[in-house]
C-alpha cells in the first residue's frame, strides 16, 4: 500500500513538461522538482516546449541513468542533459544522451553524481518544437564506501565509537556483542552529525565486537542503509 501511495506521488510530481535548453533561464524557470528516491524510476512522455527545466534533488552520492527516445517527422538530434546550474549552461553539463527517433531506438547514458541539486534539460538540436519526448531516469545510491569507526573504552563498562559521516546521513545503526557470541544488540542513533557516541552497561574486562552503518531517510519516509563496517574489537575497562 505504501508503495502505491509513493507511486501516486511520483505520478503527480511527474505531471510536467520536459525541459528545454536555454542560456536565458534562471533558477525560477524550472517547471517542477522531485527528490530522487533510491532505485525508483521516473518516466513519462511529454511534448517538447521551451523554456522549462526539471529540478532533481539527489539526497546521496550515486549513479544516475537516463534513457529515452523521441517521435518526430524531422531528422534531428535531441539530447537530454544533466546540468549543475539552473540556467543549464553548456559548460555545466555533466553528460548528455543523444536520442534516436522511434521506440525501438532507445538510447541510454549514466554518470556518477554527488549528493546535491541538478537540472535535467532537453535540447532540441535541429528538430522542430513539435516532437514528443519519452524518458526514463533513476539514481542508484552508492553505499559501497562503508564507515571506518574508531573504538575506545574511556570508562568502566563503556565503549566510545566515532566515525566520519561522509555523505548526507540521517542516522546510524550500531550493533555489538561479546566477542564470540551469536546474538547482537543493536542501537539506532538518529543524528545528522558526525558519529560520536558512548554505549554503557557493558561487562568490564570483556572484549566486544562492534559494527556500524549509516542510513538515509528520503522525503517519502523510505530508509536506505550502507553496508556494515568491518567488525572491530574493543576491550572494556
């Protein structure tokens, strides 16, 4: 049911006119914006119209993939572009997808993106303004880079865990157990700050195995986790 509600939100968010390349555009010219959800596909068919810009908000580092095609009587080379500036200046273009006419001529391209705001624009090349434009795009978040925590035992019955957060983060999960035990204890820490946390109530003199991972929660309440860090041991005072 949640997935259907999210899909309905996306369909509404995508009721837009696909964008057009124009160096006269400014930050207020974009037609609509969407916060990209990990792995969710955004797609549609829109008539070409100038000028308009589609604003993309990417919560975490990942890879964006864009594909599409167009239908027109003209022999042109329309292009989807992903830009870092709202005016879609050519010098800010990260990459483009040169399209072919016809549904069987779908073209695709991919590029890495850091967390941030981007703009998707369609440049018509030499074709007329009357063609229809079909597109699909999505972003796969990159959580391959795991955290590298540091562990200390500052006081009896405690360990302290610290780690640099890297990209945007909504919180952390820390799990720990007595070394060699099977059962983990997990603690969730909701913070956007660098990890700096103390866990108490442990057995003095014992070694504990500890792992941590970060997570990002998007606008629709969906949560995405990084990989667990490599297991590290700490002896409790």
